[in-house]
C-alpha cells in the first residue's frame, strides 16, 4: 500500500467479494482515482481503499454504491487524512511513549479506519496499528499509545464517533501497560512485535 501524501481516502466495504469486485470496477471507470489497497476479509468481506481528488473520490464512491447496493456494508470519505493512518493499516506505525495503550474495536474495517483518523487528529498519540485482516472476522481494532491524558482524549473521541455509527464493539485504556505485553500488542498473530 502506498503511504505517501494521501490526503483524500475513500473506503467501501462489501458483504461479498463478487459484488465488491464489480463495484471496484465501476469505481475505477467513474473517475480518475488510484486504488491504494484491496482486502478480502473473512467472512467474505471485500474492502477497497481509494484516493484521488475529492470530486473523483466522491464520484467513484457513488458508482460503487450504485453497483454494490445491498452488499455495501459500510463506506467512508475522509478529507485531510491524518498521515499516521496508512502506515498503521500496514502495521508499520511508529512506536512512541508507552505510558498508556488505548484500543477501539469496531464492527467494520471502515469504522476502524475512521476511528484511527479521528484519534490521531484529536490528541497527541501514535497510531501503532489499525488491524483489519482475516483473523478479525470483519472487525477492526485501532491501537494508540502515548501519555495517559492524550490516549484518554483520543479514545473518547474515536469511541463517540464509532458508537454514533452503531459500530462500537469495545474500548479499552490500559494505563502503564506491563512491559511484558509490549512485544505482543500488534497484529503479528502469535508473534513478537519489532
């Protein structure tokens, strides 16, 4: 996934891969956009992340929505995307102060991406990961670290956003996490974080 200067992000999440691929084709044909990433996630979800200028992304999302119809699970348009979001999706978010760990778990991948963007814009935290993969069953989790007060502010803002969308599964804040969990809090399924 390209993580350069992406400022506009469009995301559509479909309940089946066939309709998702058909919608992605319509999105690309509708306007000049760039496909950043495509994920197939259990249970049979298809997620497309696109970028371009605002008008092009809006037109492409409209085309995807028209084709996707009842298969569209969730969608998102973010202007002025926080620069930590794409690296966090690739599980390559930078480490930082380990005073507190905040986690938001969302019922869709799209809601998790929006929660990460919101958290990073609200407070001085590092998004170390936005986990959205086949092991999550269509859910996503956002992990942020930083000073306790900043993590609390970031998680509160992200929680309110995701809850308003009806997608909140859980939120957790761990003050002063034990050093023994540090190697295991990222997505490296069963392995150590570097």
